[in-house]
């Protein structure tokens, strides 16, 4: 199984991470052959996980509603980047709320914050016709921009040692 995962990951990433994947490939299989001369190995039917596919299809659909609302804010010059936003996603299905129990909507949507509310979206919320039961209300992220991760967070400026960093970045740089 480890070899199957390695082969697939390295060959799939080779077009994007050319040198890194070539180095990984030659470290494992020797310099006689290049990862760039390999065909993508087929993925067996036993790798399919229908529940996981269904979950991530819905997460991606809900993300599209959020990014659609962000594009309008960007078009209207309300924001310049998605990290300036902290949208609220309204979902009518309780199952949609549970999708984000272990997944951060803010990370998925590349925003500084995000809320998920179970219930109908208010009047004027952004909706997509092909994603029923979801609506987004745009909001600006509150706080200041972190110099390291660029997220707009309220804790930026609260650390004496690193006043231009957020909590996570302050911890990362020590």
C-alpha cells in the first residue's frame, strides 16, 4: 500500500513540483528512470469511498457559494483579497452544519474567518441556483493584517515580542 501511495502521489505531483518529485522518485527507485517518463497508475475501484466523495462534493458546492459572494465584494472594490472577509454561511440542512465539524470553512474558502449558521439565509444573501439551501452574507474580517500569514485577525498587535503577528504566527516563529 505504501508503494502504491508513493507512486501515485509522486507521479500526480510531478507536473507541478518537477524537481522535488524527480528527487523523491530517484531517491526511491534510483537515477536510471525519471518520474516524468511514468504513466499515471490507475486507481482501483476499491479506493472509492462514496460517503467521503459525497461529503466533499457538498463542501465544494457550499464553498462555491462563499467564493461567489466574495467575488461580488471584490468586483465592487469592497475587498481586495478574500482574506479581508469573514462571511457567514447560512445552511438549511443540519447535515451541512455537521460537514464543517472537523473542517474549517475559513481555511477552505481562504478567508480570515467564517461562521456557519443553521437556518434560512436573510433577504439579500448571495445564493447560487444550483446549490439549494445555502446563502452567504458578506462581512469584513475584524482586526489587523498579520505580517506573516496575511489573515486579518483581532489579536494582531497584542503580542509585545511580535506586534505585527497573529497568535498562530507568533507561536510558529517562537
